[in-house]
C-alpha cells in the first residue's frame, strides 16, 4: 500500500516500511501508476491529483463532525491515530492537539522554531540566538539566549504537561522537543498510521 502526505514543500511517501520524500516543486505525480492513498494541504497539487484516477484522496472519509472546518488535514489524521493523548506536530508551525477517548478535544497552533527565531531576530539583532532546549525552567533566566528560550518553550511545555496525558511527538523538529518532553514518544509515522486506520474503514 502506497501512502502519501502532501504538504506545501514535499510529497511524503510511505511504501510498506519505507518512508521517503519528493520535492513538491519538481515531483510529477503522473510518474506513479499504482494506486496511491493520499491527503493534501497543497492547493496546486490537489488540482493535479483530481485528474489522476489512481490517486485516492482519503480525507473525505473522515467524520468531520469531530473536527472544525478549517483544521489542517495533517492534524486530523494525526488525531485519528491516537486514542488518548496530546499530539505535538513540530514542523513549520507547532500544533498541539488533545484527544480523549478517541475524540478530538481541541488544540492550538504555535509558531515553529524557524518562524519564532525570525520573530526575535526581527525585533533586534541582539536576540538572534538559537533556542536552548536544555535551558532550566525552574528559575528565571539571566542571559538573552535562555530568556528567549524560556519565553518560547516554557509556555508550551506548561500547557502540554497540564493535561497529564501521554505525549506523542511528530514532525521535523520532534528530536528537539523530546528534550523538554523526555517522557514523550516520537512517532514520525503518526499521520500515516491515522491514514491506515481510515483506509481500513473505506
């Protein structure tokens, strides 16, 4: 079974146990002749794929009464994969979603590492530091790098931990966020697992 999660910059494939990416700028989906089950947030790619019979959009098979209309399909399928817990998808944006007893309970969106770093840099060049994911959260910072790190990360950490639930990390920056959520589980295939679960119901 070939699965594909299509974003604005890449086609992320899962072929059996093999996970690989193709550039959204250069990849031609017409080169694949086998059936592909996909989800997509890329409007240009959607137009192309609508004309290809072997590409099957599975997002229409999700019961949307559990979600809100403008919610990203990648977030939805990550939630579909989890029975109970807090899901952190750490990509260009950081999304945090809570699932209770198999039902989406709500969530929020936070700027990603690159976006937030650029925000601080735009304020002042003296705030152009990488985030310190190992800074202490039990005392107020006394240097600029830890000050911006504390401001960015402590709020996120506190909100996630307040739910007292299992934490699932996915997305490109999951390996950074495991430093502030050491008991979390990293699952880079979480969205694909939600897709697989939905396909079984089709």
